[in-house]
């Protein structure tokens, strides 16, 4: 695989003129770069005046007298071109020293393509690694891709995606770095980010500043709401009445909420779909409960706001918080606090295993977390954690449960008493990006000589291999065959797909795999596999070959899609991991491989 990086060419031109009328030569000195230089001064040949001795013919001695004054040498001229205006879409806050992808990250990319694809970045994908990569992509200082600029500009699209990802700090930082100017998309992003952050004053200040220039119904609704909460209910009532009369505007949730704010209606607000930022602000002001659909939003910022809604139903709040944590916008310790805020009776805590099993949902997961925190006996805590992770797997939130419960493992020490728990503990710590603690459990069972410990080591081996950056784990044909045999025996259903995924991920990370083992998994049957569009897949391969890092990251995130690596096909996971590793993002590729492996049950 070959790749090339564009080289910058710097040209320094120094023009020296004659100090005296008798001096005949004009020298233009240049530093020659890799590419041919661009002349900013006349060539030396052109600068020499008629009759002036050349370098090949020495000058004659100067005469003591002149019949006439020597001709004056014209001053050397330098052509000056005006500096090209800086493209506002090049603004950013992360350089390479801070995690950015470099000023040339869009080299080779089409501006029209980037403009079309950026809004499709999956903001709520359940993958902290994807969140980190998308955030860095959107915040990087980088020359805008080639092509004609269109509206909304790339900076506005980047800010909108950051807002959808719930990255309030990123939105503020990029807004500060972007050139000043009026842009409806940017203004609306400011408003909605502040509504979701429960900063109604800042949101309404922005609405008031822009209401005169933006006639869309959204601004009229937001302004009416701001008037209502600002004590101008009669003005707000008139504005809402005018909006209601507009035939083109049909928004029953808004008008019902407005009526509650005016004291005209005690009717329960029914919002069938996930609420918008304005609706959440109105629900909060009207002291209305959040609808159940609030936890189903595809907007990570909305999920984060619902998680912070203290008066919400605990089940709705926990579901939103778990999805926000999975999307990388809510720290695991904040989810732990939300779990801790749920009220349980003492007898429920005492019988947490049976009570949680009966519940089977978000409340049950909170109950098991609280029970694990209160358990002072290592084996008892391990038993509760094992139950919590079993429940989380059924609900599709295992990785989140592993991260939120990982600190409870720090107090447990690998021992013969906990050998049975080593695979669960190690896997959770690998998922939580605590490799040194995880390898302590792996090394413990690897060093034991009893049969049970060896089986547990084999179960933990796949994730240990993908996490291993220091060649700590034995990887050879025998190890691969041993794991394949154990996987087939322990997990008969789907073992071939999982095995193929592991070998593919190992290959993508540069780990040699046994060709005979791989050949044994080949099946002529055509599996039903969800794949991105062929054009996207081909373009990802080309961007990777050309070492176009910005385009590679963008297309990789779109290929994985809203379901993330745990929901993507094995082929897509392998291809994306290989692409990221090839353009120099090896650490990110490895962490994504772990997410893919664990998400598929390894």
C-alpha cells in the first residue's frame, strides 16, 4: 500500500540593487524548493541593462572622466499579488498537538462531497471511539477542501454536528474561532444548545437578537416562548394566536405547551416523537413530565439533556443516560450518579439479584449497581457484577455497564477465590480502557495450571490479543487453533462468524493469523450482510490508499453507521479498522476493534 503526503513549498526571493551608479549587476537570489519556484522579480538577465558587462565578459576598467553622466539604472520591480482571503471554513481549535488531524487533512477531498456527507455523521452512535474521532474531525484546524464554497458553510455544518453530539464546549470553542457574521444555522445552533443546557436566558437573548432578520416559524415560536417565560404573557398569547392561524404551521405539541404556560390548559402534553430542544425547554418551564419517546432520540444532545432532567421518570432518565454514555457524551461516573439517585427500599437492596431479575430493565440495572457498591465482600460483589453484566448483555448495553461498574473492580484482587470471575473482570476492564488492570486478571489465569483457569484464559484471549500493544499475549497458530476449538465447544451458535471477525480484526491490526484456521471458516454460502453503499466502500479504500486522513475518517464513520461497530457487519468492522490503522490511527483502530469484538459477543 503506498501513500503520499503533499509537501509545502516555501519560496524566499531576495532582490539586491546596486549601491552605486557604477555597479552594473542586479542579482536576484532565490532558494529553490522541490517544486519550480515562482518568480517575484525580473530575471537576472532581464535586469542587466544594455551595454552592461556580462558575467562571461569582464568589465573594462572605469574611465576617469565621462562625456556624459551614466544612465540611471531603473529600480528593480517586484510584482505583488494580494493575499488570498482565508476561507472561513478552515477555522478550528485543534491542531495536531491537541489531537487534530492536521491542516492538510482534507487534501484530495471534494468540497461538495464533504459538504454533503458531514450532516450524515451518526451523532448518537453507541461508540466512544467514534465520538472521539468525529469530534476531532469537526474541531480540527484544516484547510478547507477544494471546490466552490456553498451555504451553509462547512463551519456551520460542523457546529451543527457538534451540537447534535452534545458537545457544548466544542460548539462554543468553534463558534469563538469561526469568523464573525450572521448565519441562521449558526444562530439556531446557539439557541438550541442553550435550551438543552437549561440556559434559557442565553437562548432567549440570541432569539431576540435574530427575530427581526429570520422570518421562519421556528424563530416566531421561540420568541413567543421567551416572551411567556419573561413575563410578557399577553404578547406571547397574541403571537401564538397568529401562529395558530397560519395554515402552513401545524405543531400540536407546541400549541398545547404554550397553553399550559398561559394557564389555559391542564391537558397532559402528548409528544409521540422525541422532543426537540425548544419542546424540552417548554416542558421544563411548564413543569411537565418528559414523554417516553425522549429516551429514543437519535440526537445525543437531547439524550444528554434528558439524562440531566432531574424530575423525569427514572426509567426514561436512565435509558437516555445509558445511550448518552454509549455515545460518548456522558461520563460513566455521571451515569453512576444517576443510578445512585434512584430510590430503593432496604429489602430491595438486600435481595438485589432476585429483584433485578424480576425487573429486567433500567431500574434493575440501577439496583444492581447500588447493591455492588454496598457489597464489602469480594466474592459477593463479583457475583452482583456478573449478574449486572448478564442483564446488560440482554439489553444491548453491556459496554456501558462495563464502564460504569469498572471502578468497583479496582478494589478486587485476582485470586484463586475469584478465578471463576477472571474472564468477566478482565473483559470489562479491557472495555473500560484499563489494560494494565485487565492484564493482571489475564496473567493470573494464564499462570495457573488447573484446567478451569486455562479455559477462562482461552475465553479472555481474543480481547486480550486485540488490546495487546506490547506483544504480551502469545499469538501463534497453536493459540488460534486452541481458541477456535474452545469457541466451537462453548458457543456453538454463530461461532464461525465470531471467529472470522476475530481473525479479520487481528489481520487489520497487523497480527499474523493461521491461514489453515482461516480457510476452515470459508463457506460458499452467501451470508446476508448489511453493507454500506458500494460507492462509499470503494471511496473509503481509495482515500485510505491515498492517505487522505480526513476523508478516511469521515467515510469510516459513515460506513459504521448509527449502530456503531457492535452493530456493523464483520466485513465493515474489519475494513474500517484496517483503514484507520493504515492512515496512522493505530490506537483508535485497536480500541474500535475491541468495541467490535465485544459488541459481537467475543
